[in-house]
C-alpha cells in the first residue's frame, strides 16, 4: 500500500505539471497571434446548430 505522503506528492506533481502546461499553451497562443499580426484570417464564430448529415 502506498504511503500517504507519496500519494500527496504524486498529486502535487501532476497538478503542477497541468498548470505549467496550461501556462505554456497560453504563451504559445499569444506568440502565434502576435506573429500573425493584423493579417490573421478571422475565424467565423462557432455555430450552435448541427451541420451536415441527416438526423
């Protein structure tokens, strides 16, 4: 049976990794948008209706 200290340490490790990953993705997004500049293609707003297919 794992010791509680190891379980807590593992959870803290995973949580920290998740936070760092989110931070890096946010920074990558900022850099890519800055690199594209004003010439970036404007994406259409996502629609809430179903598209395509029967049903």
